[in-house]
């Protein structure tokens, strides 16, 4: 089970209390009625879905009910930081966490056989 830190409740809680709400820090077009259908489809539907560090929106649905942002490593599924909605993207130093986590996981899997 994952523990996720809610920046509003100031607690680490079970992942079962939270829901993923998509990619964070997406800029809405200033005049959405003036953009083409293709531009709207790109804004509305297309997301990066990158391997490694990603910025996401989450909601603490079984707690305070508020949305917040999180930086998460998609390889290890580890939350690196969480911060309140409306704050700028929290840049993190390059740590190489994904590679280390994968090596540890593979070693653990090999030992379990």
C-alpha cells in the first residue's frame, strides 16, 4: 500500500483515500472559443504520459476533498513531493531514483524465487 502526503491535512494517508485527477500544470487556452477543433482536441485529450518523473493532480476524496499536485516517479510509483494546488511546479534535483528503484526491485524479485 502507498502512503500519500496530503499538503492540506498535513498527514500521510492510505492511497485508498485519494484519486488521480490527471496531469498537472496544463495551461488552458486563453480564448478557448477561438481555437481550432484540432487545437482543442490536443489541449483536452493529449497528455505526455512520460516514464520517470511526472507531475500530477490528485484529490483527497475521503479526507479534506481538496485537489493538490504531486511529483511522482512512474517507474517506482514513489511520490517525491506533494504541494498545494495553485503553487508553481516544484522542480526537483535529478536523483536517478528510477534506476536505483528498478535495480532494487529486480534484486528483490530474484531473491523471492
